[in-house]
C-alpha cells in the first residue's frame, strides 16, 4: 500500500506540478514591430500635379462654405484630411516629394479644424457620436503611420517639414483625447 501511494505521489508531482513550472519559467516573446493600423484612407481622386486640380480645390471650398452643421463640417474636414494623406502617400510613390510634403501638411491643417468644431457643437448641446470620435482617433494614428513612412521615404531636405507636421499630429492627438 505504501508503495502504491508513493508511486501515486511521484506521478502527481511529476505530471502536475513540474510541467506547469516550465510554462511559467519560459520567457515570453516580445513583439517590437509596429502593427499596421486598420483604417482605410479614401480614394484621393486627382492629385495636385494634375492640371485640373484647381477644380477639385474649388469644389472643396464650396463644400466647406455651404456646410453649416458643425458635426457635418467636422466629418467633411476629416474626409478632406484623409484624402490629403492619401494624396501624400500616392505622390511619394510617384516621386513628387515636395507636393507630398505639402499635401501632408494640408491634411493636418484640415484635421486641426475638426476639434474646435466638435467643442462648439458640444457647447450647442449636440455632442459627437462615439463612432466619430473613434474614427478621429484611428485616422490620427493612421496619419502618424503615413507620416512616419513619409519621413523614411522622402529626401533629407524635406524631413524638417514632415517633422513639423508630425508635431502638429501630436497636438491633434492631445486635443482628441480631451473630447
């Protein structure tokens, strides 16, 4: 009987106590690579190097002036901002580096207009939906990701402009977090 209980105790210790200890003692792998943000940028349409781009700018200005609702205008600015980021991405692929840096700056300037509109809307008693706030956060992170890619891909002489724009992106992030 003693032999059976010692054998049972041995198997209990060997199979149930020792293997879990090895699981806890193993080091956990750390993933240092950044994951891509799952936020799809809209199709940018014609790019600034196209001869009819001024028509697109005119249309955007008309839409901006005729949109009266603050939440709708905030969504419109978000769309314009995302389109400009997509333009910057495409222009970089096409080798139009100066235009890419300019489009990225315009994107963040449009994005900067969103938070005051949301604050005004909140003061008027209409707060932004959680969906819009979530889209703003995702868009901001996507803009930062694209800005990092631009910083890597553009020539050194444009890195100052892109860095200033990325600082603008950080300011926007802080404003979004306050909403």
